[in-house]
């Protein structure tokens, strides 16, 4: 299958920020960049009418202008435009099933607004069968910072995680940056005492988690010798550990289980926290 990175365009500044990020990523992956604009009233092609009567004019103009800007930035990148006569959610879900990666722009939210994302974005990250990246407007400014950055992955130590680690190690290798592996673990009740946290219990839990992390990462260190994973165990909830650690990340990678109990939310608390609070681009990787 041809390697394709798809980005959703809707005419907003956020979607163009996402398109620029997607173009950089497509070039790293040596993939084709697909600019997708979905609009239900699209007329069948071709439409041979004057522009002032062409109901597809603005949709075509949006994609054409985006393509021209991105092609100027990436002369060697293959960029295709795609106009789809469907609602955005259906079109993006279909495109995500055919793409190596799907990218969407996400609003730069204030803390008071951080629990609300667009319904299309949430539906895509919750239902797509392949990785989806949400990019916020400030991500481009962070990406241009001269300060060395890293890829960060939030890792649980129970259940399969190969898809998640493969994506994270490949992303770090492509960028030539370290990989931060963060594992958050809440302290059990018996670790809390009237005067604080029982140091011995905390130390035992930390050492156990570090040993498990080392075992999980060992084969990946051998597979990606050029990537130096820096693992960290944080004795706090996984969601809190993730948000605190993501401040200096260039890309944050989180997992989402493909199959969850019928009444359970489609996104777990860690992915939910990442999408609503992280400032950097967030990649949500579905896994078994």
C-alpha cells in the first residue's frame, strides 16, 4: 500500500498549521501528502461553468492555495488534493483507514476551555483504526525553538504496547531526538502515612516499575540503536504524570485500545488528558 499522510482542511488557521506539520511529517516518511476537504454539497466533477457560478469554487480554491504554499516549502514532496462530497467525520474516518497517518488541526484552548474539543476531532481519534495526530497552533512556534526537544510516549506496563512503542521509536529516530518514556503509577493507600509518604514503600514501587520498564524497552533499544530512550517512573496518576512531563516534548504519543468494554468511554484517561492539556502535537495510536 502506498504510504499516505492525510490532513483535513476546513479553511481555518488551525487546519493550515496542521497541514504544515503534516507536510514535514510526510517528507520525513517519504510519503504522499493528501489534502482532504469534505463538503456535502460538492457537485459532481468536472464542473464546466464560470467561477462565479461554480459551487465548488471555494472548496477547490482552499485546496489549491494550501497545496501551493506547501509545495513551495517542500518542492520534492508529492501532494495531492482531495475533495469529498461527504460530511467531515465520515470522510476523515474513511481516509484514516487508508492512510499511514491522519492529521487534524486543534484549537488553541485556554485552561477553562480545555475540556472541549471539536466533535469531528474526538470522533476521529476515538474511532480511527490507524494513528491520528492533533496539532495546535502554538505547536509550530514550539517546533522552531532552538532548545533540544524530544518525543515522549506514555507507557502502561500491562497489556500489549508494541504498536505504541513502534510509532514512538520511529518518530524519535526520524527526528534524531531522544525518546522520553514516562510511566505514571499512583501510590496505594498503604503508602500514605499521617506524616506523608512511606519512603520504603515508594522506593519499592519505583524499583519494581523501573525493572518492568527496562524489560519492556530492551528489545526496542536493540531494534533502534540510534534512539536513546530515557525512562522515568512518576509516582502519581498516569494522566498527571503525562501532562507534567509533556511540557518539553516535540511530539507526545499516547495509546488507545481498539476494543473497550461496551459501556466504557472510547478514550482512556491518559489519552483524554493528553488531548485536552498538552500543548505539543499529540499522536493517538490505536492498539489491541
